[in-house]
C-alpha cells in the first residue's frame, strides 16, 4: 500500500513539473508560470466538495479601494485636505459614481457585447514598408519637427533614424537596469519641443542597494544630442516585469505615465502607491490642480488605477478620450477607456465583471495576446476607412490589431481584425507620425522571440494601390 502511494506521489510531482514547463513555454510573462503552477497545486489540494462554481468565478473582493476616503469639495485648496493617511477624491460625486463608465451608464448591470476578432480582410489594402533595421528591442517612438525619428532601445540607448538611415551615434545613452522586461522604455516630446528641445523618458534603474525603481527624466536636445539629464519623477517601484512606463502628452498638455503593478498586484488598488496606475503630471513633475485625488505619497498624481501592466496609450483624435492597452495574467488582456479617478479592477476583477465599482473594458482577449503599443490612425496615407481606427501591437500573438469604433461617441467596438499574423514576429511600439504614416516596430530580440535577419526593425504601413 505504501509503495503504491509513493509511486502515485512521484507521478503527481512529475505531472506538476510538466505543467510548469508547459505554462513557461506559452506564457509571455515569466511570473505567470509560477502562479499557474500554484493554482494547479491549490486545485489538487482543494476537496471537490468545497469548489463551487461561485467560488471559482467571483472576484476576490468588492471592498472600497485602499486609499479612498470621503470626497471633498472640488474647489477646496490643497492645504485644506483632511490630514489623514488616505487619498481624498476632489470630486463631489460618490466613489461609485467616480468609476461608472459614461458609455455604460445605462447598462450598469450588463457587460458590453464584445465581437470576436476576425482574420484580416481580403484583399489586403495595406502593406508593410521597412524603414530601418538593426535595432535592439525598440520600445517607443518620437518624431521631431525636423524629421528625425527617435527610438528608445530597452538596453538604454535612444537611437536616431534620419532620412531612412539608422545613425551609428545614439541621441543619448542612459544608465538603466536592463533585466527581463525592465530598462529604457517610454519617450515623449514636450508639446513645445520646437522651442525648448525638451523630451521625457521613462526607465528602470537600481538604487545603491540594488533595488529596482522606475523614474521619469527629462533630456534637452542640443545640436542633435540629448543632454542635461534631469529627474522629474522618482521612487516608483520597479521590477523585472510589469513596469508599464509608456509616456504621452495629452490634449491638455499634461504628461501621462503608465505604471505596472511591479509584480505586487495589491498595490494597484492602493492609491498611496504609484504601481498599477496611470499618472498625470505637469512637465516639472508636480501634480495638476485638477487631478482626481489628493493625499499622501504620490496619490495626488493618480489619474486612474486598478491596472496590471498598461503598455499602450493613445487619445481619440475627435473625442479626446484616452484609450489604453493592459496586459492580463494569461486571460483578459484589455482595451480600456480611461476616466479621471476610474478603477479598472485589477487584481480584484478581470475583464467585463458587471460591477459598478469597476469600469469594464471595451474589448478583452482570452487567451491573452500580450497587447502593447497603440495609436489612432489619423493620417492620409491609408484607405479612408482606416481613419479614426485604434491600432495596437501584440507580442505573444505576433500581429498588428485594428479596431473599428462605432460613432458617434466612438466608445464601443464595431469590429476588429488581426493583420500580418505571424509574418513579422513580436510587435511592440506603434505611433503616428506628423507625415501621416503609422509606424511600428518588431521586438524579436527581447529574449522571447525568434530573431530574424536584421532584426529588430522599424516599419510603417503603406496603402496598396
């Protein structure tokens, strides 16, 4: 009997190891493998009589988010805020009203209908043109008024593409912690770049004790080189994975900064932590007076929270709504429309959950596709039906994704499709240029792809006659 039990135990251990290997191979997030194995072990250890369908599907908690306190007057000066340890919303509405999506206000108990994505339409109306080659893990793009394309490389360099040529000399080289997903990531030009030459970057670094942090810094373009490095925002928890770090200036000329949960999921619901948030700051790093929260720590910088690892950031060209892409943990990758003070659920809820405490995504994907950089197409180089489409890159699913939104408010999905499935490998950055082209990059040298000759590449879409 003991021999039989022993053999059974060995078989169970071998099965668990096989599960871990499988999860590791298919996961775009290394932390998912260990988490997945833990779930397998937990499932094996739980008596079947205790595992009800409700316990498997109900979000972990609907409690008031940590750091959220009583609303105060919209016009009250910051120094009159209550001296407690909690962040205080400035709005007069209740916390529930703060997080009710405008487009779903009459459907608070009904999740949005999400159409399955389709393969790309035929015949193909767009093609890919190679702009530059030989990049190393390009992460974000910025376009200067004089026609240069600045490309961040995760190991710490900002490269320059000029007249279709990748220059040997980098625009700047930063001392970053390039480990797993961490390193040099986001870049954004100051709205007055033509006058002041300022641009902003987001990257991971190690402190003197070796701990990982993220920061936003400012550089100045002097004679084609980035100099005068100044830290704008510091002390944001970093990790090997889930660092966010996408940057973008909005129509309000404020700088928006995405921050992942830094592999500490509960921090996404804590308003005193910058992790799992989209932050909104002035170019000098201070908090705008009209931000939705105020309180201790960095809570007065929080624009939206309850996010896992947001890597795409774009404003609709007509409505000004802010769209983001957010990575899920093997299920429910999300496209969200951000509202000031909105709670998007992580880690207590994934995908459409029909609870008014959380704002549902307008589009989600299971299994995950590892969606990344995003932009709205508003140029004139592609067919007219592309205008106003939301386009994002995918890493794991290896395609460009096109989303058609339904008017007049463009807050619901009409249709969506996959483009160039498996043809280019992993894709990362997506950006609109002033010349009307949609640019994007491969990410095949990031340690999880299969590098192809002359990878990584800067690409752009062109119309097919």
